[in-house]
C-alpha cells in the first residue's frame, strides 16, 4: 500500500541507487535532496524520482511511500563572516553559531574538576551554588558533586535570557549561541518579546536540521572567534537528536533524581529584572515546601544552584536573591556578611568590565544600572519582610502597585554634566495668545467668572504690569497667591528671562540652585553663549536676579502678594504630592480671604499652567459650588468618543470610582472651561491625547514615534489623574480633605486597583499596551523630558570664553 512519510523521523543516511543518477536535469534537485534523506538501508530497495516527490520502495516490495518534506531553501539566508571564510546558512536569518563559553572565561578553573566554569559555593552555611554554562556531561558531573556533598534536594535555576543550543560532540553536547557578525563576543538579548527563549531554541533547532539537509548533513559553527584558526568547524546533524535545547540538557538527568527541579528564570545582563521576573522567582518559593516558613526545620534546606553563561554577573544576582531568601527563613534582622560579599563581587565584576572604556556615557549608564539593580534588591527584601510570613498572598508586581510611591522614589536622582546652555525665554515661550504687547508676558489669560489666571514666566517688568492689572480698581484683588510651577532653573539677566538647560537633571530645590547659579554668573564676568530664536549669541550678564528676588521686590510694593513655587513636570501627570501642595496652598489662602486670586505660570503658560488651572477650578467648585452642567455635546467628528476622552482604560477607571461617570463629566467641564481661555492655542488637555497618538503613524523616524507614544501615554495618564483627584475631592470633602491626595491614592485608590490599571496603561482599542515598555509605571515615570536643566559644580563649567 502506498503511504506518505517524513524523512526527519529516520535514523541513518541513505545513498540513492545508481538508477537515480541517470535522471534528467529536472530530477537533479530530488537527487541532491535524497542524499540527505534519512531512511534505513535495511528497508530501502530503490527510489523512484518524479516531479512531485521521491518514492521509496522497500526491499520486500510490500511498502511504497512518498517523501513530502521538501525544504524551501529560498526561505533561508546565507552569509559569511569575512571574504576569507565560506558562505553558509544563517540562523534566524542573520546569526552565526558560536561556541558559548571560551576557555579564558573559567577564572576559577573548575570545568575539569566540577564540570562547569566558575563553579563555587557561597561562603557560609547555606547551600547556595553558582556556575557558568556546563555541557551535558558537565551538568551530570555537577549533580554527582552535589550528591557527594550531601545535597538531597536541589533546585537548579538557569538565568539565561538568550537562546542556547547544544551540538553532539565526542559523546557530549556542547553549548553554542547565535551571535551577530558585528559583535561575535556578545550573545543575543530581547530577540522577540512574544517568544520565550525555549521557543526560540526550538525554532533554531528546526532551522539547523533544515540547513543540514541542504548541506549534506553538515553545518558550520565557530569555536575560535579571536584568530579563526581552522574555522569554521563542521558538525554533523543527522536528526534532531543531534541537537539539544536547554530544557533537554537540564531536565533529562533529573529523571534519575526525582527530588531535583529545574526552572528557567531569565535575568537581564544589565539593570534590574522586570517585576514579572521577581514574580516567577516568588512562584518558585511558593512551589517549594522546604522554602516555606512552615517547613520542617529538621530537614535540610534545598540547594539552590544558579547558572548563567560564565557564572559571574547574573549568577551573582541569583546568589544574592537566594541569600536573601535563606536569610529571611532564619528571621534574621542584620545583613548577612555573605550577602555583602556577593554584592561586593557583583560590583567588582561591573567595575572590571568598565576597564578599557573611557566613554563618560558608558560609565554613567553602567553606574545607574548598578544602582537600579541594587535598589530593586532592597525593595525585594522589603517585599519578603512583608509577604513571606503570609505565604505570599501578593506577588511582587501586585505588591509594588499597592506601594506605587516606591516607583516615585526610584527616579529622584540627579545626574550632573559638565556644560550648560542658556536659552532666552522668549524663544521657548511662543506668545500664541498675543498678550505680550499689552501685558508684557506671553499667553496671559483668565478663567471666565473666576479669579484664576495663567501666563508664561514674566520678567520684572511684566511682573509689575500684571500686579498693577490685578490690583487696579476694576479687578481689585486684595489678596493674590502666585504659584510658580517650573521645576527648571530660571534667572533674569539684563532684564530678560533665561533658562540654563541640560537634559538629565532634576533639582529638588530649584530656588537654592538658582541662587548659587546667580552668584556664579556674577563672579564669572565673561561672555556666555545664549541661544535665541534666530541664532546663538555671546552675552555679558551685568545684572542677574532669581525669580524669588523678583517677587520679594513686588511684595514690598504689593503686600497682598504671596508667592510659592511648586515644581511640576512638563507634559505628564503631576505627582501626587503636587496635588497636595496645590490644594493646601489654595485652602490656606482661601481661609484667610475667600476672594483670593490665584495666578499660575510655567515657562510658556501652556501645559503645566493649564493643568494647574484645571486643578484649581475643580477645587474652587468643590468649595463654592458646581455650575450647572449642560447635557453632553453631540460631536459629529470621526472617533468622537476619543476626543471626549472615552478610552477603554479611562472607562475602566471610571467604572471603579464611586459615581465615576459624574466625576469624569465634571472634569470634562473644567477642561472645557479652562480651554476656552486659550482657543487660539488649539490646546485642550483631553483632546491632545488622541491627536498626539494619531501622529505616531506620521512620524519620520522610530525615535520620533516612540517619543509621540510616550507623550500620548503621559497625556492619557494626566487625564486619569485629574479624574482621580476630582473623586478624591468628593469623597474626602466631609473631612475637609484632612487626608492628603497622596495618602488617599496609596491607602484607598491603590487597594481598588488603580495603580494596577496604570501599570498597564495604553490604547487597547488600537494595540496591545504591553507591547510598549512605556505602559509600565517603572518606565513611564522615568525623567524622559529633554527640558530638564543643569547646574554646574563650579564657575568654570559655565562655557565661559
């Protein structure tokens, strides 16, 4: 009976009979293919080629089957490392297979004695072991060694995020990894977020088997990438059994040791692991009874064995995690010395890797990555303190969302650079409302029927004009609170406002920094480079004043004036404490004078000023009463619901909040009222969300697209925060808002899952939010803005000439 069969399931190579050699040219491809087909010689009598697929007839003439697994070689790419080396097929379309661990990586010289490079036990009594990547035989040797040392239960954790495959060689299986031509010393990372390392390894094995069939059962690999002596090497691949993936290497030996277990916990080469990685580690703890606080103390602790490529960076991080766990099992309160030793070794490794690099950016990046990793270890230890006694009712991700203030603390860092550039404020603040001629300041405006004003940063002349305007007979404001929202440094020099800028710096006390910078400028007495709208100029600053000094002078003329500075980040949701400061400032001023006027300014009077004016509008409505809300306007434009802010994630928050739809509607009315004051700007805090997102498709580069994506998410988050703040004002009004918004967010909203929603923020109507790292609080709350400023450490850093 005729049947169809797959050649990949056979065991030995088969050479076609001489009849096949005389076929026409149309059968030449079949003939070459059959040279690599695996069919047992004991079964095959003859092979008949045809235009469809080869037909195999067995020796007893009782079976006839056709082979259909023809390989489409056109789907694969070929390449070579250099012109002197042969061309061959490339894994995943572009990568070469390189031997994983080079000899010099085994610093501890333990490969022969223990089976793996850099095998070691952490100092102390805990069964903590680390090592580099072993071969299959090497791993069996490691297991035997641990058994000899009395380890009854072993948990082996592979920390590699990159794919690894093992080729058969002299009775062993040796690890190889795919690497790019540009850097043959670096493994691949972040290949595909949707595929696990195990899935990629299986894909690579499938490709390697196909390549071998197209190349007479051979494939090229590289062992010496320093001198390329006798390279590349050929390895024979007859079937999938000649190639192992990581799971096969580590799990198969465990069948003879049923008490041992294997996990893959991918850790990044640099920086802190993702929260999901900590969650996976916690799941290991949950699944291991001997790592529970309720464990049988008479039984020994399970041995934890961590492994990465060479057994250094990621392995040290794994050992630290294990040490923290064992330390927590003992209930100790002091930091164990071996934990400090692990951390020291980890830091030393990073410092060693920095040698030979003189790039400042490299040092800064690695330092921040080391700092981030260290801080996350502290956070994880705090998590274990809280959750270990309760048997982990929350995973690490959930716990962090319940304590989202930790994310805020993570990014309060200041990175100093060596040079500053002075920007003229008129260049940064375009006067879209055409108020500079009359009021001497850009974008001056007032909310209708309310004592709320907004504008760009005024100089001393504009400040005098505005104060005269507010206190004249028509307005007659007897009490004025001026709130400056700028977090960047600002100085008035020669009667004009200047902003010294450098990306990457955020200052906790801009007033103190401005005073010090003013003193440096006056001491410098040299020409400084200034960027204006037209060009760069060199200017000498004869006078220089801080913003606070300008208001002190005005207060001497207008005693009713009060001034506060509440730094707010541009183009994103205000931090929780910013809401606290704004509300407290307004409450205090209104307690003294219910008719107090409020003035807000940022550098251009647009983004931050508008957000603060909306916050103030909602606050005054809660104190003085809400205006009558009209029915929802019927909007006849495409995607009107998005213009109205009805995104899925927004409505998810609205459904959680008490009377959420009314709360959102009140925020929308406040946004509309404030936006009416700035119609020429065509700027609306709600409508800008979808308009910014739509620009992503028109971005000229990937960098521009990512920037627009971040901005649209920040605008979306700000809109949600305004809704949350209005809900807070409703719920806490009965107690006169004694509990701050920050406390309410962390004590109430967090428990309702608000931060969990914000940790997966995105436009789920159009895409999967988790495809972008900016959906996470951890990445979105980083200081991304290019508007961050810089203060030099000495006068010589002022670009003086």
